[in-house]
């Protein structure tokens, strides 16, 4: 093998390794991570579907199947329960997933929100944890929205390992201004009936909707002229309670907006002997914001729900809940980079030893 061949081999290996590294993924150390686009699987969006391999598209929509039929690739899933898959290799995790909506009379399905999704903004917690994973067609998949505090969606995970801990993270990013629901927030609650269950709430609530524009601030009062205006005092109080108890299991809920700067995150979830936990979403405030300086929720009496989530099974050496903005993320591409880097070094060493 001559010097030119070695150089070409090394450069090729490095380029292949660099191209295989995902921009960002769920932060933490995991046995596996599963990602799901919760709108892409309905008949309205299935022709494009997820553009990243091993991201599932299990979706419920009130426009199709009345909110009780689970779809993937535009086709109904038998029994309305799907199995999540590992992002690194596409293997079945064995974890069951379902997420019906009910009652459906006041819930606007994602099919009515086509092209309202928005790409993730670099530097935000959502981008740091989902990065390339959401795919290039995410903007085609508008977020779930419901009119008032009546309809809920319940995401239920079953067949979890009772001896393991889990991380759940979710986003609902849509066009931020001048569309229906652009000022709304939903209350997202972790439900774990097993008395042995534990967790750590590490949610990032929207900096835009916070005083001073920073995560951890009190809720920035936006006058509510919608039918959910009565929730404003409770939202103001509960928003602060979440921030004051981050990293603990004191508060099992948090608030999610359609802005690109926030993310729901529960770490160290202990499913208990039944191997099950659920996540519920409920519209808490709804309405429309025209621009960043608009502080009045007027008209367009709608909000958002979860439209993309990740579930990770923590590895045994994981020391607890991660800070979603600072921790390192082991992605499949990183492992590829490591192996390919070793190969490049081996080739270089062989060349030196052989004197070529």
C-alpha cells in the first residue's frame, strides 16, 4: 500500500465518520433511545413520513379514526398498540405504546395543521436534545391542538423493565406567531400509579414565556381573553412551582408551548412492578400571539399537544437525572466515529511500520 493510498483511505474514513455523526440527540447515557413523530403516521402526512431512519411515526388524529385509531405509514395499527424501536439499530425495544385522544369533539387534529410545524432553533434545549432526529420534513407536521381544557391525550408506555429507570422528553414546535394556538400552553403530567415509582422533573419551560426571557423565570403575564382565562392564576403559580422544584419528584407536571425554546423532560422514571407509566396533556391556556411584543391571547382559542417525543432506558451506570442543556450525548454516529478513527490510526501505524 503506497503513501497516496494510505492518505486516501484515512481521508475517506474520517469523512465517513464525520457524516455519520448525528447533530444532537437525547442527552444522557442510555441502553437505548426510541424516538417517535406523533403526527407523521396519519394518512394526511404518511406520504412523506419521518426522514430519519429508525424514527417511528405512530400517530393518533381526530380527523382519522376519531382519535382512537393508531396509525403508522397511513395504515391502522392492529390493536392500537405499537412497539417502540431502538434508534441505533431499529430493533424492537419490547415497549408498548398507545396514545388515544378523548373526548375528540373539541380536539383539532394535526391534519388540520399541515405546514405549521417549525424547524428547531440552534442553541435551544429542544435542538440540543432532538437536533437532526426530527428530520427535514418536521415543518410539514403541525402540532396537535385542542380548543379547551376538556380533551386530553394520554401517552401510555407498557412492558417497561421494573429494574430500570427511564427518561421521557417531548416537544411541540410550531410556527411561533400569527397562527392559531401560538400563545397556548398545555399542562403535561407524569402519571405513575405504582407506589414505588420515582422521577426527577428536569423540564425547561419556555424562556419566551418567562419573565426576563430566560429559562427558570416566572411566567410572563399574558392577558388571556379566551375561554381559558380563568386558568391564568393557577398557571402563574404552578409555573413557578415547577421551576422551584426542578431535579426533584415534588412536582409531576410542567408546561409545554409551541415555541422552539422549551422541552418537557422527566428523568429517572421508575415504572415499578407493573412496568407502566403514562403522560397526559391538557390545554391550560390557549390563544394567538401576533408577534414577540404581543401580550394578549386573543381569539383562535386553541393550544398544542406533544408531537415528537423520546423515551430512553437509562444505562446501569447512569448516576441520575441529567441537565438537558449541558450533558454529553452518546449517539450512534459517535460510536461510528470512534471505530473509524481507530481504523484510521491503525492504517497510519501500519504505514509507519512498513516504511511506506
